[in-house]
């Protein structure tokens, strides 16, 4: 009797399974012309794994702050801060963070550390991560978006005011000065002088960060036009500026011994009324008025032959140059080189003062030729410059020059 009951149960089970199978294949048929059934994905399994929530904090290091103090402020344990600094030290010393430089901290929702960034400079940042119970640091380069822009300007009262009024920064004024300092005496710039520039601008996350290379400059001043084209030597990759004829823009002497546009208070003259001695006498140099402590640079490479006090000149420096010329820098408040020391062109050698016979802070700058005769510093121009473009690379230079000239036009 039990056997009959079991057969009855088995028959009923097979009938149910058969009916369910028929219903399934009726509702889910095979694809036509295929041996594989097309099955709808289960909505229960169709989901994405949620990303962990990350908190990001961005700021700059305040004045007189340390990385220890900043991380403590954001809740990092002292032991973890010590380990982070020590582990990363072979890559970068975080004890040398600079006020005003940016940093970023990332951590997960539960407070655990994810990363730390420190912007070393305009080009690099330090990225710190954590893995296998140890912090590790790598130096990364910013991924800039570089745009090349051309623009034109007409001098109103100064180059600085003209560029800044166009939305540029004083850094561009400085870079332009560095390129033209051998040809242009910026103290003689007049209204209606003009310039054209081709310059790289670097952006990060849509914000301007810094200038790149200035590709070309055209400067019109006093009825003359000056050009400077950036040319990269195909052999060694070194870059320098050349004029339209392939001559190096860099000359033996700077037009003025400053890194900015000074103000002329007295010019070269064989008969000038002396404001202290109250009589006329030669003034065989050019006086540049500038605030006390303003850096003075060597107008050419050479060796210091005098450094000390010299009567009415006050604190005085003299430098002899390889071409036999001698330059003098008088009334300094501070001398920063010594006799016998070799200096490079543009190297800081002292600071503006008012020592000796002087009515106010200024620099008395003088130039003597090979025979010891004083010459007007503003007219010292026909002096040797760096070597011109090598004839082997003339075609390459002409190609670069003509392309840039077309863009300037």
C-alpha cells in the first residue's frame, strides 16, 4: 500500500514539473535560428558596486606653519604624522614646506588616510599614498593645458602699466625685460612705442598658473624695430633668443644694471651742476634713482678689482671685463662681492644706497673703455655678443623665424 502511495506522489510530482516546464518554454522561447536561449537578466543581480565616499580638503600653508601643525589640526595622530614625514623624506623633506603653497588631504568616510598632496612649485607636486603599513611619496608633474597666445600693446606710460592693464602679471614684464635688456633701455621708452608677443600660458583645472616660453617678440621703440625669436639648437637642445639675422640677442653688456625699469635722475655730461658742491663739473656716468636696498646686478661678466669706500663715491664697486672695459657702481648701501671674485652677467653684486656725496638713494653707474676713457653707458651698444646661429642650422632657424614672423603679422 505504501508502494502505491509512493507511485501516486511521484506521478503527481512529474505532472507538476512537466506543466511548469511547458509554461516556462512558452513564455521564454529560444532565439530563432539559434541553439541558445535568450534569457533576461535578473533585475536583482543588475546593480553597480558603490564607490567609497572620499573627503577632500584643499588649502594653502599659512605663514609660520608646519606640516605637523596642519595635519594635527585635521585630526591626524602624532605618530602617523611622524611616520609619514620619515617615510617620504628620501623623496621630499616635508619639514621644508613653504607658506602659500597648496596642499590637499584625502581620506575615506571612516577617517582613514587616502592621500596627501603638496605643491612643491609651479611644475611639480608631491603625492603621498599609504600601502602595506607604510607611506610612500612620488614627485608628479602638473598636467598643464598649454595655450599659445599672441597679443599687441601700445605703451601709454610704462611697459608694466600697459601689460598689467591687459590682464597680464608682472612676471610677464620681467620675462620680457630679460629678453630685451641688451637692446632696449626701458628708461627711454616713449608713449606710442609698441610691442607684439607670442607667449605660452599654462592652465591647471581651467585656471591660469604661469607663463611658458615667449616664442617671439617684436618691439618698436624710437623709430627702430627689435626682434627676438626663440631658437632651439638641434644638436644639444639649448634654447636662446636671436634677432631676425640670426645674431644672438644676448650682448656683452646690459643696457642697465637692474632687473627692472629704473628712473634716470642724472645723465652722462661733461658739465653738470653738482647739487652738493654747488658748481659745474663733469658727471661721467648715469644716475638711476631707486629705493634703498634695491638689488644692483653686474652689467657684464668679469672680475671685481675694487670693493670698498672711495671718497665721494661712498661704497664703490669696480669690475674689469674680458674685453678690457671697466664698470663702476657707486653710492651702494651694501657690497655683496669681494675683490678677485668672478661675477656673471646679471649676478647681484650690491644694493642701492646713498653713501658718499649723495642727496638721496641712487646708483651712479659708469663705463670705461679699453683706454680708460669714460663713455656714455647709454651708448655702449657696439660690443661683442654671443655667437650667431651656426651655419649648419641656418635653414632650421629661417623656418622657425618665418613661421613666427607670420604669426606676429
